C-alpha cells in the first residue's frame, strides 16, 4: 500500500495514490489505522481535490472531509488542522471549518 501510494503520489497520480493508501490502511487495521497511511491518504485526497474545478472540486473536498476529520481528531499538528479547515471550507462545511 504505502510504497505504491508514494510512487503514485510522486507522479501526481493523486487518485491512484489515495486508493493505494486507503487499501494499505484498511489492510493494516481499518479506518483510523496507521497514522502515516492516514496522513498520506489525506494528502492525496486533498491534492486530488485541489486539482478539480467547479462542482467537481467541491464534491472532491466533500468526499475527503471524513478522512481529513479523522486525521485531525488523532493528529494535533498544525498541518492536520489546516488541511481540515481548508477541506471543510472548500466543501462548504462552514461549521466544521470554524471548529
């Protein structure tokens, strides 16, 4: 999961990278599993969403929102919380962004 995901991420194939990281995380222990895989999954999902335009962009951020919230709940870093705020704003979840 992580090696293939990192290779895909490096090639900017963010959707493929997200799938690899999610599969690796789920095989290891399910949602909320290994923090490194969750972090890379979120980064790939956010990068994919950033590359979308219009309604597809908002939809991609909305799909990323639960994974980003899961990361932010277990990671106190500024990066995790900034990603959570960006994702919530872009998804139109203003109350989540405010939190």
